[in-house]
């Protein structure tokens, strides 16, 4: 029996029969399917699906790896011809999200000056103040050209050109700028840590586009459907050429473009000011998120009443968090604001009303500790187990929950879970669905045709020979976040 979640995209649903995203025939919970008892149809569908599996694996392999490889090769040939004809200087301009103040909204970086309008006729004169919604008060720049400023400041001596992805996707790739979208970047860092393939699957454009046109796929919870957003690569920059908002790590574009696509979905950049990681998790995965709220200032108990889940004591909350982290679920937290903002002095290094990514957990000398990351890339906890403490405690932990050694990284820190509960007011949790839509071709930008061939061969080995294709087709993750966390609560 199939249990569809928001992330599933069934191709056909009729009379209790479902053709799933992986093209398997399945049944719903209805007692009769196509006029027959459900158990008979389930048995027949299972036999048919087994017989079709080799063809489905081949079909999905071509869809995920071969067709994108051919498309990218044709695109590169087309771009080479255009450049030879001196046409490649044409760049895409997104008219629905233009490079002006309308796309920025009421962000603080805009210093709007009223336009004085003088209207007059034979009888009277009128002077009024108005704002031009299409004015451009700050400079916008093509993200493809950011490398010239970031690397050397000189186009001729630029180390590397900007790429969509460069190497492995990591949380350290994300660094917040002047926009108050810590919740969004903390969520992005979460996905980058747990399932970097999910980040790449959001980009329908597989590599840096010669015409600066990118397509990004996000889930819109208001319309309850996946949306494909087409954007250009123009971003607002400071006088020195550095981006105002999220900053690229090295020569990677994906963080800048994902932030811009999310801003376009909401209407403008100002709409990103303040939010919850749970909303971003839903946009990236298509799954509903759950939120646990601290019921008091000490964090002794956590309420999941918003999502119909039971209230948990502190120790049980930590036990559930460990299970979520071990299952590679997305977990983030928001600090208490106590009437203050992130511009006020931090409390022991913890920024007020700020979002953090929860990355790992461990036990040190019998005490539960937790690892977090600040999307600013700096600003760390200064209390017990911080980088200011004697680092000898790190040697007392053989391995963390995820089997890693404890080392200090900029912007990340460990703290006791008891102190965490005192400084943080809510925890957001979301599951990443496992399905064929999450798989993608590794392009290996910068390696030319060889990079594509390596990507196809790697896909063939993992998808076909190592049975990743069969596992993904037959055993997709369909449980909702609420169902999974409820199971963890019972087992804790």
C-alpha cells in the first residue's frame, strides 16, 4: 500500500490505483482497486513491477544520466558556435525579477530619496513626493563576474572563473551577508551537511550557464506544488564589488543563486528577512516539517503540540534529536530573543533571535553535548566546551554520533545540551525523501567532456551495478516527518 507525502509526484491516480514517480504500479488504502479486492490487485501489481524492474532501471538511468549528458554536450557546442559568431555576450535578463529596487523590497541597504514632482496648470501648482519603484539605488552585478573582484581584483589575473558547483558541497560554503535570512542559510547548511545531492537536484541547470540563465526547483507550500523558477545571475553588490547578501565560497555560485530563487518565489529579498528553518526545509524537500517549542526559560520541557506530538522532557528531547541526526534528518534551532535582536550583544556568544544548524551530538564525560553552526561563519559559544576552553576535552570523545573526531571549525561549536535548552527556544526537524528525483548526473565542471564521462560511469556503477537504482525505485522514503519522530518518541 502506498502512503503518499507532499514530496511524491504520482504520475497517475485512478480508482485506488497509483503509478508512482518511479513508474511502479501500487495501490492506495481503498478497499477496492479498479473494482477488485485490494489484495488481489496488490499481488498482480507486485508481479508486474518485478517483471518491469529491469526496464525501469534502464529507463531511469537514461533519464538521470544519459539524457542530461547529451543535453549538456549539445549546450556546450551551441555556446561554442555562438561565441565564434560573437553572440555569446548576450546575457539573460529576468524581467519578472529585475535588477532594481522592486526586487529588493524594503531592505535596509536601500536609502530611498523621494523624487520631487512639480505639477502645475493655469490655476495652481502642486509639489509632491513619490518613490520610483523601478529605480536602482545600488549596483547589481553578474555573479559570473564576481571572481574578478573576489580573487585578485583583476580580470586578467583571475585565478578561476565562477562555477555553479566546485568540489564537495559543505556547510562551510554558506556565509550570511547583510540580509536577515539566517533561517534560510541555516537550512541550506543543514541540507548541505545531510544530503548534498539534494542541493544539486534543486538545480535543473547543471553547470554555470554561458547565457546566465538558471532554473531552480522549489516547493511552494502555499500552492502545494513544485515550482520551477527561472532566474538570471545578477545580484546586488557593494562599492568594492562584493555581494550584499550571501557570499560565495571561493568560486561557487550555488548559494547566491539558491538565495535569489527563494527571494523570487516570495516576491523580493526583503521577504527573506526573518523566518523559520521549517519553511525552508519544506521548500527544499517538499515534506512538512515539525517544530518543538521550549515551554519555559530553562528548557526542561519541549512541546510538539503544534504538530500534534507529545511534550518531551529535556533528556528525551536529546534522545529524539540523536535519532534524527543519525537518520540524516534536517535539524535546526532558533535562539531566544528576549526582546532583543541579532544586532544586540550576544549572550555568551549566542546571537539573540538567530537560526543555527544542528550538525552532530556526542557524550563527553557523561554529559550530553551538541554541535551547532552559525550561518555567519563566525560568532561562537563562549561557555563550557567552547574553543576558548582547554581543548583537551576533545580527546576524551572517541567519536561523535556520526563517527567523526571533534575538531574546531570556524563558525561551529559544541555546547552542553543543558545550556542549549536555556539559550534556544525552538527546534525544527524535517525528513529528506529518498526517490529517483533526488538523483542527478555529476557534471564535474572544469573537466570538460571527461568530467561528463566520469559522471556517467560513476552513475552506471552506483545506479546499475551496486543496485542503487533498484533500492531507490522499490524502497523510497515515504514516511512523513511527524510519523518518523512519533516512532522515535515511542522507542526513546
